[in-house]
C-alpha cells in the first residue's frame, strides 16, 4: 500500500491480481448479480487510486479497509437503487427439458438465495463476511465498524430469520 | 483445557453456525470439546441444516480476465481523467453558477470585454477630468497671483512714467 500511495503501478497491479476476486465475491453476494458487483468493485478501485493516502496502515490491514470500502459502496447503491421491474416472462423456462429432481433443486436454490436476499442489508453483510468470506469475527466487525457483540447479534438474527423464512417456504412447497 | 457453558456454546452456534472453522478462534478448542458431548451435538443439529442450505447457494463466478484487465487499466484512465477534470473545472463552475455561465459565453466574452474596456477608458478619463477639476482653481488662483503683481508693477510703471512726464512739462 505504501508503494501504491507513492504511485507505484506495479503495486497496484499486484493488489488487483491478489485481491480482486474476494472483493468481487462479496460484492456479488451483496448486489445479487455480477454485473452490478463489477461496477461496485471498479468504483472502489477508482477510490483506492484517488485516495490511497487515506488508508492508515497502523489502523488495520488493507483487505479489512478495502472490504469496508466495497461493502459500503454496495450498501449505498442498494439503498439508492429501487429494484427494477423484471421483464414479463423472465422466469418462464423450458421446463420440459428439466427433470423433476433438477426443478426441485433449482427451486430450493432460489428459495435459499431469496431468503438470503430478503435479509436486512447489515444481517446479509454479516453472514456474507463471516460465513462465505470466512473472515474472523474481529475482522468482520472491523469491516462493519461495529463491536463483536453487535456482529454476533446481527449474525444470530440473520440466521434465525433465514430459518423461519425457509421453514415457511418448505411448508408452502409441501 | 477451558470449558464453556451450554448457554455460551449455544450462542456461538446460533451466530456462527455449526462449522468449527467459523467459530471465534479464542474459543474454538473449548467449543469443539463441548460439541463432542450429547448436549453439544443436539445444539449443532439445528444449525447444521441451515449451514447446508447456505452451502447450496452457488459461489460467485471468479473475476473474468476481461474484468481484471479493466481494473488493471484503471490507473491510466484515472490519470487521464484527472487532467481532464482540471480542464473542465471552469466548465463545471459555469453550469453551477448561472451568472458566471452568462459571463463566460463566447459571444458574451467580447461584449463583456468591450464593456470592461469602455468602463476602464471612461474611468481613466473621468478620473483625469476630476484631477484637472481639482487642479484648475488652484492653477487659476496661482495664475492670478502671478498676474496681479505683474499688473500692479505695470500700473506702477505707467504711473511713474506719467509722473516723470508731468515733471518734465
């Protein structure tokens, strides 16, 4: 990061190669699709280039700081953007080509993804960071700028909410 | 070995799930010990189902080479954009401040320039006139002062000449 602040382009290239995937991953989970996630990550990298000097190496690791930049950008966008209407018939697929088993599997995946997407943003971010990105509780709390107790509270409520959503959907499906 | 209470283990599992890898590092060993007990496995059972559901959600596709190339190209773009930004700062100000916008229109620039030049010339001329106006009374007075002695001396000379002529007669 020090090299990047000094304008070293090799340092920037190394950062992208090493870390772009993990930031794109968290952005995709938050945004719900890869196209929007790429936009968010790209904007975060532009911010990195224009304000790398704002990163305080003594205050924490680069990845923690940049997770915060990316996730804040995603949350801002989600709050700003109203969900666009889906085109008519977007969910009509050629169901004849699929077996019952694969249809059930697809429905299950959609139900789980839907339950995850319906969580409040902060709960979703907490689960994404701790469960999918496998950050330690300390790191995830730093990314979210909260203490560990608050993080655990978000995780617990998020998981409980998912459980109850999935239980309702399961009973509806059956 | 540190032991933990059932309540704490339950709280940890409810927050972090059933996978030991996700548990807080400083409590992982004692949690694993508790998880091996019957009480522990009962608590884990509830969390395992949700973990399995979360695992079904497919992992996002890794960053494509095209996207990575786009990110790698950003420094050049940011550098180019910053020079354009400097050049367009005035342009942005034009649209933010309508008065400035009116003043900076190409057509208006010559008119404004002419008006400014006229005002400048008028200002200098008026200033000059004021300076002359301020100087005139003083100069006239000075001239009078200069003329009066001269006139007086001329009169004296005339009177002297007349007196000499009378004496001679």
